């Protein structure tokens, strides 16, 4: 009879060490000599400052005190690290979305119809800068900018033309980022839905409506920060009662990250903004479990694939903890944060076709991190408004990720990775610490006023640029195998008659409308500004009377004043 096979020796039998000791031995005896021989001394540090270890193992999780149920849990359950719903993409893939808009409403309408024909499920409109800043197209302040970086919208008449032949209930979600004109944007969609014979529950509107980050990152702010925040939460309060299926506020740190904060500090700054908005709503007596589900967030990390994944997971965890501990929220919908993302990849003007690969990888990271709604850049985004062909590539990229290769077949597929779990816990803890430093310094508005938020932005921007300039942060065709910037001769060109056509339509509207009704509606807007009431109802009335964006915002400027940065800001 043959003898029983000997039991294989364990690592501890062979080396007499624990896993942590074995990990350290490997690094000392195997890795360090190999890397020294290779002469590779590049810093392995992420854009948000985390040092990346050469190898992660269970010992890495032991070192940070990782606890599966406490730190990760299950999808759709506290702390929502693995996803905001139980079935995630197995029930429905992320919503394929497009951010678009240019010129005047008639031209842009054609692009919307083509996007819907490609299978886009959510459209977020880009308004031009005059509209975002509350100026009509024929205002002197709009000179040279009408329709350039988005569609020009002066009134409900433009919205009717923009969505001509496009019922709002024919797509899953529709909206825009009108951060400083939130009540007006909400009113435009509410009035348009009514014109189309739809009730609020028959279609879904998604607004960014986050003015506080504009003071740090984009610059479309109009009035001082405190009244701007008040205007931002008016739509949230209104939707809680009249359109609970809408998403009236998306707190954004995409632009905060791009402006220099980095994704971790950017998350903390955005969460401090969210705290300010939520505090205002709670002070009004709004139940937290009713208003918190109306909040979405717009995270961003375009430099590091695995940080993108971990950042989404960490953000959901921090949100659930914040809503539970600070506000006592208990409803799953209040604790389960929905996220909107914009797939980037450090697009460059150098060899723009390479951006297709960059953007695909960036978008895949968001899908693996469990984003709810995904927009995606086009490869010529660095040049200007995307062409129809490049937009098609962007939409198809999303659809390939959502439906091919098995990326969405299982929930949170990178969950359990030693590396990803280490990053997620580290990032979540750092966001929590940074957020509370901001709150201890007075919160969102105070840290803007005293310059602390700006210091964070500047410090991060300088650090990022130094690492790019030195080559520490490799960027193919920019600092590694550098190439000459290229502007394709196929780049989109806007019709030069756009501004004049928009002016003529708006001037004709002012003559044809019932101006007595407009004056009465605007008077009610002014009265509501004075008494501190919710501005959404009178603004809806004014929009339905065909008052223009500029006419409504002029009342805000007159009543609340205009924003002027201080020296410390």
C-alpha cells in the first residue's frame, strides 16, 4: 500500500513567519534588490498624494484595521460602499448620458435628436456662459459669447424650440447645469413639461444647481454666496413636495478637482457645500429623509484609474456616515448616494485620437466604481465643441462598457482587491478628516471668505503642475514622447449668424408677449425676494409669461447685490 501523500508545507512552516513578516521579507529580499538593479526611482504617488506600495496583500488590510462589514458591507446596504442599490447594473446598467449644447435652440435641436437616435438615455444641456451668468443674448455682457460653449437660452420660447419634436418623457432624464440660476432652470423645464401636456411625475429633471463651487472653480457666480445658496435649496424644497422624482441639486467636485483641489480635498469641499445646503433645508423644517434623496454628487478623478474606482466607493461610504451621524437620516434612499460622473482621461491637444483610449479607460473606472449616471468626453473635447462623429464615438464607448465584455455582469467587481480596499478605506478616512477641518473652520462659506478653500485649490494646482513639469507625473505626448499640439481641420465650427438670429428672436418675443403680465409676474418675483419666500413658484409664473432669464436675474442682482471677491478670496 502506498503511503499517504505528505501535507504541503505552509509558508509559516517554511519560513516561520506571519503574513506581515513574509510581506516585509519579500520586499526586503526580493523587491528592493530588483528595483535597485533596475535603477527605477520614480515616485509612485497618486494625484491626491497617496503613496502607492509595490504590492498589496491581506497584510495591507490588517495594517489599516480593515473590517468587511464595517467598511464595505453589501450593495444597497449601509455603508453603501459596494453600490447604492442591491442589484446595481444587473438590474439596469448605468444611464448612458450626453452633455451637449451649442449655438441657438433650433440648431441644437438637431443634435439632440441625433443623440437620442444613438440611444442616449439622459441629456444634460450645456448653456452658454451668458445664460449661466444671467444675461440675455442681446445684453452687452453677452458680446462674443452667445452660443459658444453651450446653447443660448433667453426664455421659455427657446426651450420650446430646443425640444421641438422631443417629448420630455421620451428619454429617461433631462436637465442642465445652471448652477447660479437653479430656480430659473427648474422653472423652464416645469413650464416646458406643462406645455407638452405632461405632469411632473411623467418625466425626470436633473439639475446641477450648485452655486457654491462656482466661487472657487468656474466663475459663473452672480450674487453673494449666502443668498446664492438660499436660491439653490429653493428648488430642493419645491421638488420634495411637487416633483420628488426629480434631481434638483447635484453637488459637484469635478471642477474643484480640475481647479487644483484633487479628488480627495475636492470631495471634502463639495461635501462641505452639501452640508451647508442640507443645514438650510433642515432649518426650514424639511425632513432629512425627504430632501436628502434629492441630492446627487458629481465626483471626479481623471488622473488615476484605481483612485477613480476607490473614490466613488469611499464617497458613498462617507455620505452614508455623514447623513446618519450629523442628520439622523435613516431612509435607505437618503443614505444611498447617487453619483453622476463625466468620463475624462486627461485629454490632450497632442495627437487627439489617443484621447479615445484615455477616455475609455477613465469611463471604465467609473463603471467599475458603481456610478449611477455616466457622461463622457469626446476625443476632440480639448479642441472645442465635439463634432457629430466624435460624439457618436463617445456614446458608443459608454454602450460598449455597459453591454460588452462582462464589465457590468457582477456587482462591484474590484471589491475585495487588496489594493482597491486599501485605497477606499484610506480615501474615505482622509475625506472625513478634511471635511471636518472645513466644518471646524466655519464651513463652506466661511472658508471661502477667509481664503482657506482657495489656499487648498492653489496648493493642489501648483503641486500637480510641478509633477507634470518635472515628468514625475508621466503624460504621454505632453511630457513623455512630447508631440506638437494639433487642431484637426475637421474641428466643429459654429454658424457665424448664431448671435444675430438669437438676438432677433428674443427682441421679437419681447414685442409679441403680454408685457403687462410679464411686469406683474416679475413684481411677484421681487416681492418674494423681499419676504424670503421660496422663489420657485413666482419664477415659474414669470417663465410661463415669457419673462427672460436676464429680466429675472436683474431682480436678484438688485435685491441681493452682486458678488465681488475680497482680497483674501
